[in-house]
């Protein structure tokens, strides 16, 4: 169905989009170039949204058509810069307002030009990233305090799981483009932080996390992290926590049948149904299997 609209006057100057750039960032850069706010520029084109960032998370057909005319590009290009599909965010790990992490090399490169200053990349908002898809550099936590108290990048444990974590990053990236938005993988990433069932011999000591079953040594590593790395939010894990988490995702998603019995046996009784559903769904995730409810949540992170 064609969308009827009045002809509009495109922007006089079109700034080239940057690799991996968010639509909101591209719009804000055009607005800054002509000396107005992003929302004012949108209102000029009859697009009224609470914030420019909302277009990344929910872009209507009408708004896509208007922006394509204003920016002299295809609607496909406009949609490809967002983080939504069918009006919904693809993954529960996409940050809503504040970036989870950033690439220092790309940020410094953007600062060198007035036209690109302040640009924001999609990967900075994605809670499964540990490397920049543009330049390949390691990402840094966005929060200053988390950067100050981050784990030593040369930690022996991080070095041991680094290659596996990068595999997990690619698994999460591919899953985010599935019809289900990678909900099974998101649930797994969260669920691996759940505590194991308490053992009589370990009474009075903190319960180990399920991740330690898949990535031995992860609990000892978490015990060495400064307090500033905790607590974690549902949408964002500090990079020090995310790296071993992604290594666990890579291992379980590569052979979910192997890990089903081991994870269910280690999980607390209340978490077993959700974990069973989560790991079981991974076997069909590549074929865009059924969406699963968020049965696995962050109940306890410490």
C-alpha cells in the first residue's frame, strides 16, 4: 500500500552516513550541521517523536518514507540504521538511552571532524558486543566508574577465554537478526548468571553461578572483580562480566544437547524449567524457532 504524503524539500546538504551509525546519530549530525536540534529538524518534516533515539527503536512506515525523502536515500537504508524490526527492538540486550560501551578509536576519529563529531554507533548500544565491528578494536565500558575499576585486560583467565568469547559475540550477532530476535540466546546469556543449587558442603558460602559449569574458573574471576562492576542491569553487562558470559554462550549454543543435562542438574529447582526451555530452544534457534517467554531472569547476581 502506497503512503500518500505531500512533497517535501530534502535537506540541502547530505552528510555521508558512517559505518555502523545509528539513524538517530545521522539525523542529529544533520541537525547540528544546520544549527538546530534533532527534534526541531524532525518536526520540520512532520515527524513528532519524544526523542530522536525513538526512531532507532520503533520506526513506522510513514516516518521511514519521510526520512528517505528528506535524506535523499532509500527507505531500506533508513531502516538498516535502526535497531528494530517490525516496530520492535530485535533484542532485549539493546540499550535504550545510554550506550553500554564505546570504541575509543572510532570516537577519537569522529572527533577530528566537525561533521562527524558526536556520532554514535549501533554497536555501542548492543549488550553482546566486546569488539568494534568497524575497526576490530576492543570496546570499553561507557560508564566512567566501570572503566576505572575494570578488570586487567591481561588477566590470565580473560586471555584464556578471549577466542571463545569472540565466537559468542558472533553467535549473539547472528541470533539478533533472527525472526525471534535471538530471545533464546538472550535468555541463555542472562540465565548463566543464575546461582547453582546450594550444596551441603558449601553451606555459608556464596553459591556458584551456572556459568562456572560451562566456563570453569569464571566464579573465581568474578570474585576478583572490583565492586564497581556490579550489579548488572538486564540490558547491559560490564565488559569484564560479558567476556566470560559470551564464552559460555558460544560453548552451549555449539552443542546444546550436551549441556542440557549438566545445566539442569546444576540449576536451582525454581530455575530448572526456564533453563530447560532456554537450552532446548537453542537447537531450533537457527531455524527461527518459537519465541520463548522470559522464564530465565536475573534473580540474583551476587
